């Protein structure tokens, strides 16, 4: 039930071992051929909807530039981390009136940069044949840090400044929930590895389905409603911007819409943490 960003996890095989042009002689078409192998956009459980919709069309141009400038995949991942964490910092900046709108807009732009770099680092890694365990690790840590930073930033925005208070604590609760959801997903792989099992269970998508019919139906309903997506960095940044627009339009002296969003996000994070854990335990992923 966790929404994934494009990332560098388990890159699809290109099926083409022909020599690539030198990185400074690469064309955008070469980046698409070797960095975006067939089926990349069809990975529904791993490719974010924004990647499929528009970012994978833009990313080859930036990957081409990154190749020419000599960036390594891990350097691009570090930049991804920085933009995601900075988005949370910008959202948290003390502001009032239209200032809140500008901090929300800045956060949304930085998250779009984060998403772009999350596409580019994998494309450059595949082009250079430099995919690595360290790269996947850094990519996952980048997702953790960025989502946690944005949720904490939302808590400060709801509080109305850099001061202690219940809204900041609610942001911390939501951030903990988001981190736990990712940890639950990642620890399936850890548990299987420690038990000497392959990372992916046999049975494909069927292994993800809970064995209980009732839980399976509940999981399917939750997936259809997409409530869990509001704690994802891309969706949350857009919702923060929408809430800031509402507060600006209605001239709210306190960030009312932002606070309503904070409550909704925290509730979803807590419920989703429990549901995701139950879904994993009730499935065949740990078998």
C-alpha cells in the first residue's frame, strides 16, 4: 500500500549489452535507450504516477546534462536528498499572510526537483552501468529523510512558526508514521534475506494479497481510495500548497486549512502504519 517514487530500486534489465557512447558524447536518445529500458513506466508498484505522467519525459534531458557535467549517480542522489530535506525546511519557515503561500510554493518546487533527481540518478546509473547496493541504500534513505522533513515542516507551518506546540508534535507523529511504513516495507526484504530467502516471494502479486478475504477486501478498498498517498512527498507538497492557497484566499489569520491538512495527514499516517503492518503479516510475503 506504500506509494513509491521512481528511485534506483531493482532497475529493469535493458537486454542490450552494446557499448554506450562516452558520457560526454551521449545524446538524449541514448539516455532514453539505456537509462529508460522498456517497461520502466509500467512498473505500477515502483514507478510513481508523476514519473509516468510527465517526469520521465523531462528527466532524460537533465540526465544528459548530468552525464556531460560528470556527475556520478550517488552525487545526484545526494542532491535529491538535499532538495527533499530543504523542501521541509522551506515549508517550516515562519510566515504569515501571503508569506505562507510563498513558503508552500517553494516547498512544492523543491519536491518536484527531488522527484526529477530521483528519476535522473537511476537513469545515469543505468547508462553508466553503475547501479549498486550503496546506490539503492542511499536512494531509500533519501526517501525517508525527505518525507519525514516535509511532515515535520508541515507541523511547524500549522503551528505558525518555529516554536513548540501541539501542531509540531502532530507533525512529528505523522513523520514517525511515514518512517514506520517505509521500515515495514523494507524489513520484509531484511527478514527474507536473514532467513535465506530471495527478496521477492514466489507468486508475484498474489503473494502481496492477504490470505484473509476480509483483510484482502479492506486492503483493496484502501488502495482504491488512495488515502495513503497524502503522506507521500509529491502529493503532500501539492496539498500543502493547496491549503496555503485556501488560507490566503479566505484571509485566515491562523493557518486553518493547513491545520486541517495536518490533522488529516497525521490520522492517515497512524492508521496506515497499523493497516500496512497487518497487511504484511496477513500476506505471503513473510513465507
